[in-house]
C-alpha cells in the first residue's frame, strides 16, 4: 500500500450556513469558521470539508452556483476564504472545498446566455432537447423544464434552478479545469466532488451515472488539475460498489483519492424512499460495512454516518433520549476503528440530534418541499402526518439546524434570529457543556482521533486486516482489526436491550469503553468496548 497523508486524516465537514455567524445576520459565515479553528484543533481533526460558499441564489443552499470563482457575500469574500486557508494551515488543518460541477445555477452567466437563443455560443454548455424524456428529478417532478423563448426543454437532474452542464462539450471541460486550478493555486487542500458519477451522463442513451465517459473525464481532470498537487479528492457516488470504487480510487488509476459510497445509507428507506422510513436492517448494515472493509483492496475508503444531506445518526440508529451519550459513543467507536478516512459532520461530535419543527413551512430544504409537493399535494400518496414522519426521521434539514455552541441565546450561533430554527435541546446539548464534561461524546471523538493518529495501534487501525465476528447476531456488532503486531477487538451492543456477553476476551486489555466498568457476563444498552492485545 503506497501510503498517503489522507490515510491518517480525520475530516470535519462544515455546513457554513449553520456553523457560526460572525456578523450577526442569522447566517453562518467564513469569519465565524475562522473564530472556531481552535475548537477544531482541540478536537484533533486535520482536514475541513467546506460545503459550498460560492456565489449562489441559494435555491439549494449553495449547491446551485452562479460564480465558481467568487464567494457569496452572505458568507464573506475571497479575502476571508484565503484567510481561512492560511489560519487553518497554521494549525496544520487543510481546507477541502465542495465542487459542484455536474450542474450550475440557472442564474450562472453561462445559462443566462445559453437560454437566449439556439445558436448562442453557450447553448451547448447545457442539455437542450425538443422533447422531454421520462427522467424524473431527484427532488421530485420532471427533470425537464420547457423554455418558451427557444421552444426547447433543458435537463436538470436536481432542482429546476440547477440545469445540468453538458460534459460532452469540450468547452465545459476546459471551464471546469480552469475553475479547479483557480482554487488549487490558492492553496486549497482538495475537493469533495458533488455527484461526480453523473458527469459521464449520456442522456439520449438513457445513461445517467457511471457512464462510459466518466473515468476518462476524471483521468483528464486529474492530469490537468489536482493530479499536480498533493491534495485530497473525494467523489460523491451514490451508486458505487467496492469494485466500482476501485476504478475511482486505486492509486494506479490516477483519478480520485477516495469516494463516498451510500449503500448503508438507504437501509431504512421504505417503499417511497426516505419519506416512508422503515426499521434498520441491522445484519445488512454489518454486511455492507464489512464488505467495504474487505472487498476494497486497491482503493481507499471513506467512513461516515452523517453529512448535510443525512439525518443525525444518534437519532437515526442510536437512541437520542435515554441513551444519547452511550449510543453516540457506540456509533463513533464502531465507525472510527474501521479502515478508511473518517468524516465527522458538524455537531456529530457533541451528539446533536434530529429536530421536529411543527410545520412543513418551518423547513427550508428544496428536497423536502419538492417531495411534499409530489407525494402530499399532487399524487396524494401520503398524508401530511405520514410525510412529516419521514421528514422527522430522515429529512436533510435535521443536519442543518444551527450549531449548538452554548446554552445562551440562539445557542451562541448568532445574536440574530437564525435562518432556520434552533433545536430546543441546545440548553443541554452544546459545545461548552461537552468541553466541561470529561465523559462527554466530544472526548470520545477526540480520543478516537488520537488512537488513529498517535498511538501504538495507529498502523493496525490504518492498514490492519478486518474480520467481522458474530456475523448473524441480531444485536451485536463486533469485528477485529489485526496485523503482525496488534489485534484490536470491537465489541458492541447496537441496541438498548441488555444481552449476554458471548466472546472470550481473556488476555485482552480494555483501551476504550462507553461505560466506566466492564462485567464479563453481559453487555448493557449500547455498551461498546475496544479490547487490544499485543501479538509479538
Ligand atoms: O447530493 C446528491 C444527492 O443526490 C442527495 O441530495 C441525495 O440524493 C438525496 O439527499 C437523497 O435523498 C448532492 C449534495 O450533497 C446535495 O446537498 C445537493 O442537494 C445535490 O447534490 C445537488 O447538488
Ligand atoms: Ca453571518
């Protein structure tokens, strides 16, 4: 395995809108992030992934970009982002930017030109057809929008305000190359590439993701941009499997460092996806995560429970009431002892939970509103109550409530009314109380990062082999990591019911647990222990 710096990294994802508001307009900003670098340094992370801060009309909160080479005034300006790079680097923290090049905003100058006429020089920057196909948008509704001026339809895989770029057009490829190099020359630490599996689409052949042109395109982008820097690149690829992941991340491929796979993220989606949540298929979870540990031989894995599109994991698959602390620590330990680069989403490290706003009007997310329109208003497949259950359990805004810094007004996020409602539990769940409590979830994350980065077990965690134990057990998640020097054994009760402790742990030392003691005959609710044994 040729070792790379990101093999040892732990990445912290920031959703800038909700992280810290420095100028008290109710919206998070870059200066707010700069003011919290010492907190992130204390946690011990070494990479920040920043969700988009580019100029945007904010129909999809920045994933609809109207100027790739400028910062939206609501977040600050280019000088602020350069200050962030500099100050983060002073802490040894790299900044990775989110790059959304599958589509632009419909307010991007390219699109404003493209829609003017069929023979406009920018017409073929986008995908225009005389007739729509049956393809539907990720956010509900058709993915074709009629333009009466030129009497054609344009393709938008996401919101109508997010027209897809035409990656079959060499000019689009050249534009992307210059945007990527603009940021690389500013000293960026890398990119998270939004829905990158879609840029190989061939609409007329009904090819959307993983098209035949995808990997040649990634090789070209690598060669002409990030491949000339020692940076981290992570692709968002919803449909990937381990062998597909190798195509992206095997070093010999010269494409990306790693990808986000989402196989485990749909295990509790029901007949209408996330809007009809179902019980977690626990054995499915163990098998999928284990498959990604053993089958991705030449590539590199990312490890995550949360991001800005996903609900809070302690509410989703833990217990955010009676056992919030124990279950949040359980989930952290299970993930962070695996092989791959772990990603911590803002607030995960203090056990922030899902939110329940009283009305659909309290929600901001374009995806939530798109499917409310589709399933409740138009197709009447779900009642409001049924739909809200899906929003409460799996909606994206669960991840986007303002970060909870302390128990003061607006949780210390802002001195103004925040752009979206604060979770009422901020009085007890916040950074200040977490830092004051040596038994808090925060210190479990901090210790896990130290275990990975600076312990005798580092090499075993980074590169050791993986074996799932008790594969068919209905509530225990247990696996071991091992190399010639050490064996680490993770033993976890994934549920609330106390169960018999089935493993022989004679000769092992306990190096971390979410309980203060260990009785060898049973595992209490969410009880999770890391055992270690020196082999030589
Ligand atoms: O998300 C890709 C995406 O498809 C997710 O929105 C996901 O499909 C959906 O939430 C599943 O229910 C990326 C960004 O992470 C997301 O925030 C953007 O909305 C989307 O692309 C468009 O840029
Ligand atoms: Ca602000």
